[in-house]
C-alpha cells in the first residue's frame, strides 16, 4: 500500500480504495510509477503537504479559516436579528443589543460572542446596527430595481401624507411585470418634500427615475388620489409627466372616487347631510366619552339579548366608515333607545336630543336604508383596493353594484333590512314598545328621501366612473367580455383606437400587424374565458409560441396591466409608515425610514433572504477589525 494514500484514506476515481485500504498485488516498477502520477496519489500528496505545513507554522491558515467562518456566522446571526426587528416593525436601535445579550446569556447562543473581539469593539453600537440595516435594505432595493428595469412598461403611483414629525412624505409605488410575465406592485421609496406643490412632486419623481436609470418613456400610466396638484389640467403632476411622454394614461384612484361619490350623494340630500350624519357622530361621542354610559348600554344589551357591540365612529374623511357605524347602530338600536330613555329620565339634555331624533320614523327608516345600500358600496371599495385589480374589472364591478342600488330606489331590496321595517314596528316586533309614531305623511317623506338619495348616488357614480374611449378600448382584450356568438367586426374599432394612440413613442404598435394579429387572436379569447388580462399577460410571456405570433397584442396587455387604477398600495404604505415612525422614533432619517419600510412591506420571509450575500456586502463597506 501507499503510505501517503493510506494516511489520508484516499480513494481512486472509480471509487476503489486500492493502495489506501486494499494492497496492490502487482509490484512492478511501471505500476508503482503510474500510481505516483495518478490523481489518487496527487490528491493525497496535496493533503499531506498541507498537513506538514500546518505542523510547521502552527496551523495558521486553518485557524484563520476557522476564525473567519465563525465571524461570518456571528455577523449573519446579527443581520437576522436586525431583519427580524425591522420585519416586525420593532425599534431596532433600542432592542438589538438587549435581544443579542438575552440570546447569549439566557438561550446559550454563543455565536454572538464573536462580535465582541475587544473591549471597545463589540459591534453592537447604533452605528453598526444602522450599517446592518443599510445592507439589508440596499440588497432588497437592488433586487427590486432589477425587476423594475427589466419590465417592458411601468406604472407609477404616488400619494403624500404628513408624518408624526410634520414632514411632507411622498410615497412612490411602481407597477411592473417580472421576467415570468407576472404582475407586481413594488414599493419604491419615501421622499421627504419641502412642500406639496406639483412642481416639487414632479421634481422628486423625475429625480428618482434619473437616479435609478429608469426611462420616463417606459411609463404607461400614472395613478394618484385626484388632488388638484396631481391631476390639474394646467400644471398638475400628470400634465407635466405627459409633456415628457404623451402616452402616459393618468388615472384618478377608483377607491377615492368611490368614497367621493358616496360622500357627495349623502351631502346632497339635506336630511342625511345636515341631520342624520351629525347626529350619528354625536351618538358615538355620547357613549365614547363616558365609560359609565358605555357600561349602562352594555348591561341593557345583555338584558335584551342583543349583541354587546360598541358604536362605531363615522368619519367624513372616510365616508364608507358610515357602513360600520350604521350597522352597529342597527344591531343595537333597541338597546340604544332604551338606554337613551333612561338617561333622559335622569335629566341628561344630550340624551333627550338624541332620543328625539332617533325615535322618529324618518331616522330609523334612513338607518335601515343605509344599512341596505352602504354594504354594496363598501364591497365595491374593497374590490377597488385589491392589488391585482385591472382596468376591465373596474367597469364591470361598478355596473354590477349600480344595478343592485337601482333596485332600492322605488322599493326595499327583497329580504333586506328596510323590507323588514314595518314588521319590526308592529306589536311583537323588534321595536315594539318604543313609542315610535308612523304616519302616511312620514312614509311619503321618506320615500322622497330614498329616491333622492339613490338618484344622486347613481348620478355621482356615473360622473366619477366615465368610460373613456381609450380605457374602454382595452376592454376587448378581456377574455370574459368576448361574446359567445362573436360578430365579424368584433374589436376592430377598439384595435384602431389603441393602434392610433400607441403608434409612436416607446415600443410602438404597428397598426397593420395588429390587425393581422387580432384576426387570429380573438379566436383564442374564447378558450381563455375564465382568465383575467393579468393571466393573459402571463400566458403570452410563458408561451413563446404565442408571444412570437402576437407581439403587438402582448405589448397592449403589458401596458394594460401596469396602468394603475388605484393608490391603495400607497395608503397601505402610509399605515406602515405611521406604525414605524412613531412619536418615540420621530427622528428617524429618511434613509433608515426607507430601509425599514422596504423590509416591512417587500421583505421576504427570513428563511428566503440571502444573508450570505449581505455578510459579504457588510464586510466590504469599510475596514473592520472583525474579519469576514
């Protein structure tokens, strides 16, 4: 056997252990020489040389490798702690050191001991924690920008708010398509503004695009909350963007439009706007401002076997909050009237005023009407806040809800609350014994109120959700809208409008080629009837054959998907911002705030984050005594 191969138990390339475990039986000089030149002996000799070198220099290389490896594990563990704190929106500066010390002393996590390499180098200071946060946030941002830059088209969304430090904050979001053809909505950045003027917002948008090498020509749509500074015809942000790219489609957020339509409809009906809404708020404040009254109401709810519910606050800034407020009042109506009557007997003036209002037939009937109508509008608002909502779904959802609301104009919706009002007022009904007077004149007054409210509501929905020619043209690309018996001219006018609008600019549409593609492609729509435009965008990307056959139609789908129809993502970012930047963290820098928001909103689960890459980036930031 070979002494060197035996020492390192080196096997041959075929897996045999001849020369190391099994003696070689042919002791010929040429065989011995051949073994000396073999890979088996070469590998064994290299290991032996390393062993001899380690014995000579005391194992410096091996020790250094082990040290660096342990340091890497310590830094990786520290990065995971910071990532966890940021993901859970827990203050990182004040909790990092305590959490590491707890894990070390109480849980036996010795890996963190490597961070303390000397008395004055513990790698737990706020500066080091900020470095960890910067590495994590920057890595996420780089991955996002790769997807955004590779997207054929982009949709921009922005909205502004004021944070706890009274700083104007502009939240930027982007709709894009990833390499697999899947739609994504990505948080881009929070920008601190000196004011909320259109020029300032436009400058911030342009600066972000320029800094990240993103072309304004790729932007297909712009979504905003509809404020004058955003969509003003003369100098709004959308107008200024269109001066650089006239193919940008500006959309006023459909969720905001829905809330405005409902709020304006209520305000146009004098009784609802000037009597019902203020009194509904006063009723909430009457109980919310007194623990004794709230407990008294709860006791009566228990006695009357009603749900023990608290009244909800109706907010003018969010008119659809009236849905929850009216629903809670409806479910507790008998208990509220009984308790108000008790408080009135004690001489409480506000209780008398509220009881006088709420015990009227008109107030109760209006409450029942709103309980029938507002849930449909709240459902519409929730549809409009979905991330995957596209242009075609907006029109369909609005028309469906309008049909339901139209039914409530002249008679109560079948099986709903207003249809049960007369039954509730009869002897033995839910409201029996509460001295509620009903007359034919009161019924006629309420019937006029109901018709007026429904008419104004339908009118406002029509005004707030018009069908523009361009957006309606995209509707023919929705497989669900294709008629079963398709006429021969189906979609030609819409294709002509789209081809005319996108005839030039970034990735233009070839009119003649589009007409040729449409002849065949519209036949495919019947087979994809259950798919949405987003699904069709993916189908054309995932199927190279279809993508090559219909390149112009594929580009139309890509534009259609990224055009933003709402800014609900920005509103959700506002909520995250206010949870992260609290009164005790009001001095957070804009850079750290962006990193924290990015991790909270876009960060993957901790098991799916590449911390090894983050360790390398952290080590390369500056010279450190901790070698990684």
